[in-house]
């Protein structure tokens, strides 16, 4: 590397939590000693910014989350984020050292007192570096719920068996945070049980937000119906209950019929669920949404479509998972094959972009139909090998 004038500007101490602007200025001052040419040469040589990391350590910034009692600055997540943000804003690369920030939480929360006393002061001074952590495995990737690397306690030590790959900054780190499984996966409870409960809670809070605490945000005064007498509450509830029973009976018949049709036409369960059941099962909702759209009630039409999808994802599916422990031949889970997850993500992002502007046109509707058609053809032509496989 060619020589640079690295006159690093150090401050007496890392600024306090209240002085965020001073913290930003202090980090920028340090980064001025490492101009763009420094980073370009590093990039060309595929080298590690050792001098930059040492400067950050000496200034105390990489010890931001370490308590003062262990030689750190005792700052919070917000201040750590400011440090990393300013490094990148100044043209540097915080990715070379950011791991020492977020691995601190594991050591601080789960490390023993002896480990904290031994490692934290040395990490704060730079005597030791904790810049690497082992998560990714050859067969399970970064899915921590499927980890195969195990650690078995034997006396005061652990016997570790498994494989890890793509461990960033391992050659520049003295310590490694290794993510392993101490309990065999066969012995743990279903991973999605707690997730189901949280999703149901989220749906309930959403209903509380839209129907009670902030209902004015979802009102549509300019399209209010005039001259229409509302139904008595008793009649409305009775009608809703009766229609619900009829829908349940029709659904039972529909499920039996669609199973036979799927076998006849060679349709996969994924195609039936994503396309056939969703189209036929939501026919009534589609009719109401189309009627609202014809009356220029785009807000109502979109609310019906997105509300139905949210209800299925955040309430119906998690509720069925929990009920499967009481009824049904075997418990279900929320573990979907990767293709389904990808399609849901694409649909979610697309819906967000389309609805954020509050305006629409026929061409946008046509594009959405084309996207759905691509999903349907993919599921029919290239069905998943099994419900749990990609």
C-alpha cells in the first residue's frame, strides 16, 4: 500500500448519548484520515483495512456497546448505528468491522461473568478482536432453525461436530462466535408454535387499530352512502351467522370435489391451494370488490383484497396450526417450501408498491393479473416435489 498521511483526529472520549451530533462529527473527523484512494487501493489488493480498524478501536468506537465497567463506552444501539452510518457516509466500509458491534449482544446477555471479565476489556482495547461468527452451513445455509452443527458438553469442555462455511473476517479475528445446537433437533418442540401465537396477536392488534383506536384513518367520508337505512343489529348478526353456516357446508362439498378434480387433472396440492381454492373460495369477496370498483370506491376495493389476504396470513393459518394439535390427524406447521415463500414475498412487495400511491390504472391491473398467471403456471408446470421441499 502506498503511504497516506494518517493523522487521525482523536477526541478525549466517545461523546455521550445526548450529543449525537458530536458523535457524528467525531467519527467523520477520524474518517478524514482514510480518503477514497485508501479504500480503492484496498479494494484492488483485496486487503483488509487493518489501519482503519485499529484507528476505530483506539478511538473507542468499536467498544461502543461494551459497558464502561469492562472498558467500553457504555453506549446504546442508536449510537452504534450512528458510528457505522457515518463510516459509510464518509466513504468508508463499516462492513469490515461491524460484526464487533452486533456480536456484543450475545456475549453481554449470555456470557458468564468470567467470560465478560476475560474477554470484554481486551476487546475494548483491541488486544483481542471479535470480528467473526459462524452461522452458515453447507446443507442448511443461514437457516438457524435447521442447524446441524452440535456441541455436546463433556466436563468443562464441549465437543463440537459439524461444518461451517463463509465465515467472514475469520482471518482477522481472534475470537469466533460459533452458533451450534446443544439440543438435538428431534428433541425440540415445533419451531412455529410461538410464531403462530405472535401472528394472531399481531392480527388482533391490527383490528384494534383499524376499528377502534384509529378508525378515523380508515374512514371514507366522501363516498358515504346517503338515504340508506341500516339494518337492525339483531337482523345483521343473524344474517351473518346463517350465511356463515351455509358457507361452511358449501366449503365441505367444495373440498371433496376439488380433491377428486385435482387427481383427475394432475394438479399439485400447491396449485390447488394457491389458485383453485383461492379463486373459488374468494368468489364472494371478488364480487363485492368488483362492485366497489365500478362505483369508483377504490379504497373499499383495495381494503377488501388486502384485508382478506391479511386475515388468512395473520389469523386463519396460525389458528389452524394451533387447532391442529386438538383436531386433525397430525399437527401442522408454518414451514413452507422456498418457492411459496418467494411468491408471497413478491406478492407482498408488489401490493405495497401498487397501493402506496393511492392511484391506479387499467394497465397496472393487467400487470397484476400477468404476475398471478406466472405464479399459477409455475405451480402447475413445475410443482414442488413435496410440501416441505423446494
